[in-house]
C-alpha cells in the first residue's frame, strides 16, 4: 500500500516564512515538517510515497531527493508544473491516483504535510483490514481545538462518520479507496469535502478519535510554539 503526503498549498497564513520556503519544508524541532511523516511511514514499512507540489515545487526534490536517505521511494505529482496551480486536497489526490494505485492496491493513506503528529502510528494491520472492507474511507478525528471550536464531523455508535451530533475536528489523516474520488477528474480543482460529504451520506466512511499530540501548523506563532524549548 502506498501513501500520499499533501504538500502543494501556498501557506498564505504562514507568510512571510512561506514567501521563500514551502510550508512543509519549514522546520519543527530540527527537521522539515514533511520529514516527520516520511520517517513515520518508513517505520511502518510503507516504502512508496507520493508528494504533490505546486508552490516552490523545485525545493522538494532539492531537499528530499528520491527518498533513499529515508529508506523510501518518493514519487512527485507536480500540479503547478502540469496545471499551473495547486488543485486542492480532493483534486490533488484524484490527479495522483495512478501513482497511488500503481501496485494494484485500491487503498492508500493520505495525510497533510502541514500537521505535526510526532506519535501517530500508521497501522498497517488496520490499513489491511480497511482495504479488504467495502468502506470508501476511514478517518481520524481529533478533539475540538481552541482554533477550531465548532468541529467538522461526528462519530456514531457504529463507528460511522456523521455530519451531525457531537462534532470533532478532521485531523487530515485518512485511509481512502480509489472509488472515493469517483466524480473528481484529474486536474480538477476540488476540495476533499466534496467527496467526503457524499461518502458519509452513503454510510461508507468510518472514523475514530485520535487523542495524541496533533497540531495544524497554520501560523508563524504556532511554529514558534512547537519549536519553543520544553
């Protein structure tokens, strides 16, 4: 099974830091944000990773190379080069599906490059069970955040994701099937919420709550907080 790390965004709220450095390459505790994910996937035995790029795309390969030093192979989906802009989360994944499913797997991981999850484990047994199921997605939520008090989705008694009830925050970590993105064309600019709403209404999405360390790095102040001495 392969995985995608979403890294194409402009990082507007992180300016001026992102004027010259893509947000996923900003350093947290001594290494780029995206490197934390690459190393975690490598520890889980996930060796083929797809990274989408747009803003300052050339810096990714210059910094990360082909992934050999991490013990993985990195494949790049250069949205900016092919389409002239970032395609949003849904469009970015839909455009990279042939790379993500190149080994014949219909299921894959996807995680945003700009979240900090130093203790999250990409569980391969859970991924295999998902791949064998009829589900279209399995998501991880985190408790409501001070910066996101309203939440996004709920979890019902059967573990299905809902759009009502006691809402939690989508963590930007998930397992997906290729069919989840049916209706989104390669090169299309589309948020993942388009596919999420349809799949949740079809009762094809399960979810669980993750309570470990999690941060959506959205501002220079948040980056400073993460890099502050313990």
